[in-house]
């Protein structure tokens, strides 16, 4: 099952991005993320959160439209986004694309990125999308294929410790069975040399940041 989650951060798309949510079998809005759905004329299947960010009229409207409402207290141990991912996994999601998880608050943005490393989500493709940039991760033993265009930027950042046995293909700076230490900038600003790149590693977790050639920040 493909799932799209709309969080309550900044939301933007490239002009030619189309509508990636069109074929989603499950659409979830997290609290104020419902505003993005409303602008896109989407009715989410599920609305989840403490409902402190969604306008009351929109909450009433989505209730009338049949969205399934999951209300949580404001004092809770998880962010609305983590609750949404948990619910998506519980409902059988096997691929999750997340909009609106970045921008606004640094703490929420960093927390969203760190959710990619959660053991509970290992084996489930998770992608944070912000305009021209996709953020995902690859675990030890996995081989990630990245589709893009020559000239796209690909940065790799070790998470939770060093990464070992990194192999990169289809990039200006390939690697074969190399190690990257924690806090190293060795993986920053690599460039796709063809339309498809490959990332694999033997040990650790790599954060992958793929920025398309169009509208990259200067």
C-alpha cells in the first residue's frame, strides 16, 4: 500500500511535479497538515493529532466529509508525524511519502529526519519531500536505486555512527567498499553522472539527500 502523509510544516512543489498523491491508497493529514490537503482539494482518509493547529471549520468540514479522526491529547510522547507513520504502518503501508515535514521549526524538522532511523520503520521506504529535494535513508545490507537526471546533487550523511562498506555508482565521485566516519562531510555534494545512481553499504545507516537540477538553492 502506498501512503502519503501531509505534515504541518512548509509545503511546496516544483511546477512540473504533478500530483504524487493521486495514486496513494492511503492519505493521512497530521493536524494542521490538513490545510495542505484543503488547498489541493483532497479529503484525507485519516486526520491525526491533538488538533491544536487545524482551523475548527476545517476539522468540522473533514468530519462531515468522512475523514477518520484520531484525536490525541496535547501532552503526549510522540509528535503528530510519528503517530501518523505508526498508523500508516499499522494499516499496512509499504511505501510512505511525506510532505510538509520540513521548515518552520528546527526541532520538528530534525525530529522528522531522525524518524527515518527508527528501527520500527526499517524495511519500509520513507521519503521526506520538500520542493526539489527528497530525503530518505539506506540501511546496512540494502541497495538503494535513485532515479534522477545527470547534474542532480546527491549528499550522503552517516547517521547513528560510522558507515562501512559504502559503494556508490552512477555518480561523479564513485566509491567501492569505503568507510565514512560519523560527522564526516565526505559524502556532501556528489553529482549524478547518469539518470540512475546506486547506494549500498555493509554497516550503518546513511541519510540520502537528493536535490534535482531544477530550482536547487544557490
